[in-house]
């Protein structure tokens, strides 16, 4: 059987070996057990268990709220950037 992924939008963030403010706001609180830092490496608690997130990989938040790492080549073969437009301000006439 041949299938095609549904066109859904998910959030993703690149991992560059440093926990930035943006990355911290993207990931849930560490105390919830979704992620951990082990010897400088980011590990993500996926539905399949703990997975190491390689540098330059993307952390993706799936449709069910789960997190998982995706290597860059697979990420760019699977996903494309969605350009969001700013909402137009209503006319105040």
C-alpha cells in the first residue's frame, strides 16, 4: 500500500548543543520528564523511550503533543517551512 502524509503543521526547533531561551520556551518544563541534558547532550522522551538528539537535528512537537528528534536530512525531506502571515490590523475608520 502506498500512502501520503496528511498536510498538517507541526512546530519544530533546531538543536545546536546550547539550551537557548527559545528552546526552553518550546520544550515543556524539564520536571515533566519530556527531556533531559546528559553530558551536554539533549535527550528526548519519545513514545518509544529516550532518544538522543544529535546536534543540528530538529526537535518536533507532533500532533498529539509528543516530542521527537529528527535528523536534518529526514527533516527537510519530510517537512517544509510554513510562512505565517501577520494578521492585518482592522481598519479603525
